């Protein structure tokens, strides 16, 4: 791991993990993000709210390195990542999920969870298995249990139910042993019971793990997060604790609608 | 709950044995045994021509299948790479005083093989690196471009190809005047290639390659260098295609730019499509069907009367490919697979067992 | 394993593209060929080349039975001629498949008592031919596509599977080099070239069991350089030719002779085979006022395209400043106008229809007697006169080889023992008094032939036609020593331009109104 990063992390227990400065993303003439500033501290639990098209996923993609910002700066653990491609993020302890599941549909649950770990280790070019692999396999099986997939561990990912695929999606992010997890609508398409299990899972995470969450389900978002940021049309419009947001009239106006209550509308 | 972790050794080895004795493996092993015994009862022409060519095309087509099934890349450059190896062997082995064209380096044939494979691997690495950022139809197009450019490159660099080609390329003493030995060597090589590709599929490298096939974006966000991975897979396939190319030039005795023109390039793709682009066995199966159709179809008396002859060979193969594509996009291997599943279901039904559907659902294979 | 549906769709797409490519290849093989100097070859619809005497036990499913066939063949080795013919059913010359098979068959029908199996197709083969007590059986007709790889596979099938011990063919240059090399490894089979004209085939490969009874591409252009320098008054010339072995060899014949008699070649341009836009190559040629004339050896669809590019770039195109090899046909006038009249054209294996001798008439009549009709580019790929096909060089090349074989086999009384030793000796020393001139072989088993020079002229109806202006007797392959196994084979730089004595220079027999003036 990078020594700068280690130094920055040890300097302050609650040090800044992620820093966005005036991030702008424009797709052609369409401005998806209009100068967003964001600071996330180690151990933070931050939820991003906002209507569809507010720029939440674009913001995610910028942080994850899948989209390069048109201007602005992205710093993770003190390292300027603005220009670094996505594949360098895992070395900084970043893991993410996708709104639309991105699984290795031709491989088994175990292989999915196994592969998720090898990318960071540099083992993925190896032609032989070794002791490290056994360790990865063990962790993969343990994670399958954590995300309630132990009985289907040998099933091909493409054959899983939708809910199971969401669980695997999260498992693949968590199995890498990340310091910073970004979850893009983890609860979408889940049943009520599954949502409850998801919240329990998120609350049971090691307090040192930093969590950034996009979630339409207000119940899930506000229970899992300590801090909420509301976006609209590519800009931050409000931020505060879950309780503050719950009563913010502006948030109600632009996002929740008059009688939507705590149920977000899924696309 | 832990299914294998603490399993006792006996159970594990029994499970391993059962996995090794799967229907698929048993059939492949039987086919291998048959191929090895063939010289005892097959005619010389059948062994030295039909089956030898089948093995060569099979190995080359297997590289297409490997890239397509594990890497999601349909490559049209594999015949070009085989041709590069062939040209290198030709340039290296033909003696200075022999009448031929090319560089006429007059090297030891085995040194020439190493040289040819090294050059082919290097070329594959460069071409693979250039194509590694593309997927799907774009990858297909860029490799098609390689094939076309390759033809023109060898056509215009006449010191390397003599335009009319390099002739009189003899195999090493081990195989010269021993076509049956060459055939047996090809069977062994085919088995090695087949086993290597299948074993590769379960190595960290192979799994990562399949991950890239399924979702390159996710792979990148998990820290994989997707382009490098694709490049290395392409290089490996290129090296293997080079092996086929070496044997091809030994078997053919000559190579010229038309040997790697678009015709043979498409033929190889067709071999892969007939067999099934997602099944390694299919490569050899497709090669056999293609070579046999080419050589024996015209002998059918009936075929004569409906105006189908060697001149119509392309039409027949075209119709054959179309039929196979309609019946099963996974080629003959896919058809066989379905028949196998169907039979199994029948057996289950007749036994009245309820284990059928689950097994059938999980039964599709790489 | 499951795949993303897009990938599966891609695979289906790949398959469908492959199918269309194949269908396109099988339908469009013949229309862009370099075929048909005398008439433009219509897209070919090759008729069913039936496997003559299809052996019943050659069922594909029962490969084991091949062995029995092989044993049978060994038993019969000395009692039978198993004849294989290497035709060309695909590629640039694919339209001529039936022509060349007919050419190889005709002598067996005319001189050996054979009868054609079909009155309307040579591809059905012939039966009943016997030479000096030896029955002749056609065991296979190969299907080349003018690539060496393909013809090697075809000859292997014919020799190694069908058991041919005598092979007539192939048609095209690069193929013949491959076949001659193959012949070296198969000393038990006798090979007679079809009409392929690459120089190396006999001069350099020198397989002891490979015989060629036709000239090479250079020999066919003999006489042209002499006439252009000494009669048309060209001192300098530029050449433009296809960049492959036939283009080089054909050009080499012109250069060797033009330079031998004192001319100078000041520019050589070689566009790749299959070029469609010739403008950049034509630009490399000197302007009409900088050179006395141009020699063209661009074949197929390139002939017209290159000349039209010249017309566009250099302004005018007149017969007195242009000459060509056999591809320069009267048909060019259709696109280029009658100004092309006056151009000299190199010869080929036969003579144009303006020369008619009793021997030629007899030969053409024998073709008419053998079949009612043949499908040939000479008759626009419709069933047409067999004589029209026989009058063209492709047919005649195969004919003269088969004729030589029959004569030699008769001479030795059907003796095929000791790897055809006596037969080969007879072949090497035979003299054929053929309808289009005398043919003998040199020490490399390469024909010494009579060839001709033609000129495009206007007839009474103001149409451009081909007229024979000179016959050049006994043209050998070496061009007075310009070419030998030690000299570099013809290519972009070779031969170099130098004066030397040519055995036939000044010996050309002028032809006036179709009558040789000897």
C-alpha cells in the first residue's frame, strides 16, 4: 500500500478519506454534475439521495474511476485519483457495487466471490493455484454465508434469483476487505424481508469501514446512514443528519413529493 | 455448512474421480484412443490427409474457441498467426542452395520451429495489445483487418514470401517420409492443447479471463488490468495457432500469401462455427466435418445428380453452417449436448425419478 | 455456462456473415478473373463435374474401405492408367473448368477409342479408351482455385486416395510450381502440365517426372520485342504488369527480347494483382512523349481498368504506342474505342481464328465430333460449340499434354514398369506435330514451341479483330541464355536489360492474311 496513503490515514483517526473539489461532469452539452464538493471521513456512513437523473450515479462513477470528471479533483486517502483509471481504486481499499448488477454470469457464486479478491492481490495472472488461493476460497465461502448464499454457492450467477444477485453484488464488494464501500441502490428489487436483512448487514459492518450509499428506499437509507446528502440536477441541495433531512421542507418539495412518505419510488 | 473445506480426503478423492469420469471426459478419452489407434486400420489417405488436416485445423480452431468461450473474443486473426509461423519456418529451413524463394536461412528445423513460435508469439502480443480495448463486433472487425493486412503484407514483402510462395519446405527428419508419425504427433499435440485449455479455465488466470468475458467493467473496478489480460490470452492463443501453423507448413510443403488470404481465414471460422464456438471439443469435430465434407461429399453418387459437386462445395458448407446455426448456435457440440440432456431426461422419466429438472438446468457446460 | 445474450447474438451474426461470405464466394468466383482474353467471361455456372466412374466403395461413412481400394489399385498398377485431371473450378479461371477437362479428354476420344460419357459435358468423363492395350480410366477430376495450397490438396486426393498414376494439369502458374515440387516426392506418378506458364516450374524445380508440353509465359511473348523494335521502331519502352509470377514471367519474355535486339526498358511498374484503381500506378509511367511505347501485362478485370486509368491520366491511347501480352484482346475496343487498333499482342498456345490450316480444321472438327456442346467462356458460359473452346489456349494446353502421353505410351507398347521409366524416356524425346505447330522438349522436359505475334486491326466492318502477323518457330525457354537455373527468376527487377543473340531473332515467319509466308 502507498506510504502517502498510510501516512495520511494515520495522521488523524477521523482523517479525510475522500475529497471531491468542484467536480464537473459534462456529457456533450448535458451537465451531469455541476461543481460538486464532498468530503467523506473515515468511518463515515453517508447516504446520497435525490430523484432520478440527479447525478448520484455519475458522482459514484467519478469516485470509482469509471467516469473521468470534465474538471475538478478527486482525492482518495490524500492521493489525487482524478486521472487514475478504475482498476487502481481497489489498491486504495475502494470497492463498489452497481445499480444494475454486474456479475460474472457464467461463473459460480464461489468463483465470483473468489475473483473479486484476486484483482487486488496481483494473483490474477497466475497459472497455478497456491496457498493464497485456498485462503481466497475460504473467504469466498465465508462471504457467501454472510450474504445468505451458502446453499447456492455452486450455482452459476446467471441462474440466481434477482434478490440473490443483489446479495452477491454486495458480497463481491465486501469480500475484498475494503476500507471504503460504495453501494449503488443495494435494496432495489428486494422484498421487504430482504431489505430488513440488508439493513442489518450494513449496520453490522466494522465501524471502521466507510460507507457511501445511494438508495431510493428512504427507510433503508436513513437507518443505515449517519449523514445524508441530497442532490438535484447535478448539485448538492441539502445535507445533514437523517433526522434533519426527514423534516427538511426543500427535500420534501424536490424529492419526496407531498404524500410519498418514506417510500421512495423505484424506477 | 462448509461443503468441502473440512471434507475427509477419501470423499474428496472419490469426488475428484467422479468428476474426471464425467460423460464428457470419457467420450473425449475414447475419441483420443480411437485417433491414436487409427493408423492400424485407417487407409493411408484417411490418416495422412483427412485426419492430419483435421488435427491441424482442429488445433487452430481451438484457439478461436478458447478466445470466444473464455474471453468473449471472436478472432479472425488465428489463421494469419498460423501463417506467420508457417512463413517463418519456410524462411528459416529452406537451404541456401535449394531452389525456392524467401530468406533461405538453412537452419536446423527445430531451431526454425523455436524461431517461428517466438516470432508468432511476439506478433500475437502486439496485435493482441492493439485489439485489447475492443470487444464484440469491433474485436471481430479489427482481427478481420489483421487478416486482410497480413495477406497484403506478405504479398508485398516478396523477400519474405516470394509472392509465389516458399516451396519445398521439408519437415524435420523425425517426420519426413513418416506422415503417420506426424499424424500421431498431431494427435498428442491436440490432446495437450485441449487439456491445457481446459485446465487453464480453472486457474486464476482462466477464471479472470471468464470474468472479463462476462463483465469487463466490473473486472476493472475490482482491480484487474483488463487490456493486459486480453492481450495475454490472445498471445497464448497466437502461440498455439503458431503450433498448428508449423505442422501445417510441414504437411503442405509450401506456403504463399494466398495460404493466409480471406478464404482460409473464413474456412477456419466456419470450422469453429460448425463445431460450436463455445465448446473446445467442437473445434476438432468441426474440423473433421469440414475436411470430410470437402473430400468425400463429391463421391456421393446422389450428390452428382442434383448438381452439387466440388464446385459447389462452398454452397454446401454454407447451407450446413446455416442449418447448424438455426438448430443450435453452439454448433454440433451444442446439438450433441442437447441430445445428451434429452436422453438423460428420458431416462429419468422412465425411472420416474424427480431429479431431472434441476440437473438439466445445471447441465449446460462450457 | 451462461453467456450474455449479446454475445450469443454476436455468435449468430458471425455465423450468418460466414454463410453469406461463402455463398458470395461460390457464386462470384468467376466474374473478376483474369480469364478470357478472347471473349469476356460471363459469370460462370459450372455444370456438375460428375465424378466419372465413381467408385462405389468410396462411401464417406466407411473410411475403412478405402484400404481395399488401395490394395486394388496396387494390384492393377501396371495394367491400367489411372488418369487424374487437375481442373480449375473456382477462382479467377474457374470458368474454364470444363474447357480444360475437355482438352485433356479429347485425345483419348479421338485417338484412343474412347467415348464421351455425355454429349453435352466433358465433366462426365470418357470411357473405353485403350492405348497400346492399356485401358485408360479417369479416376478423378481435381478442382483448383489457382492457389497452391488448394491444388496440393486436390492432387493429394487424386493421387493418394483415388490412386491416379498419371496426372494432367494444372492450369495456373503458381499451382504448377507446387505440383512440380509434389511430383518430386511422388516418383511413381507421371505429371503432365496443363497450361500453367510459370518459368520456374520446369527451369528450376526440374522434377524428373514432370513434363510440360506448352510454353511458359515468357515464351508466349517471343517475337514481340523484335517486331516492336525493328518494325514499329520503338527504342524505349515502359512496362506495366501484374505483381505476381505470371505477370513477371510474361513481362520477362518481352524485356529479354526487346533488350536483346537493342531496345531499352526505361520504366517498370507492378501494380498488385486485383488492384481496382490504377491511377497512382499509371502516374509512375513516363508520359507518351518521353517513351516510344508501353507494354501491358495486366490481366483480368485489371486490363480494362488500367488502360482506362492511362487514358484519363495521359490523354490518349493509340495502337502504335501500346502492346500487350495475351490479355490484350479485341474486346478491349468495346470500352476504349477503335484507336487501340494497331497494337501488337503476344501469342498464346493457339492461333487466332484468322489462321486456318487443314491440321487446325481437323483438330477443331475432332472436338465437334466428341461432344455436341460444351459450356465454355468461349460461348459465353452457355452450351456452345466445342470447337470454339478447342480453339483457345487453355483447352489446347491440356490437349497437347494428353496427346503427347498417348503417343509416348504407344511408342513403348504400353510399358508402365519401373515407375514408367520407358514411358518417361519416350515423353522426353517425343516430337508432336500438333495443329498449332511442332512441340519438342528440352533437357528440363520443357516444351520448345512455335508461337505467334498478333496485331489488333480493323476489319471491313470497322470492328477491332485479332490478326496473326508472324510465327516464331522453335522458341525455347532460355531466350538465348537470358534465363537459366542460375539466373534469378523473373521478378520486379529481373531480367536486367542487355543486348544478346536470340536464336529466333530475324527468323520470324511473316503471316499475311492468315497464310504463313515461309
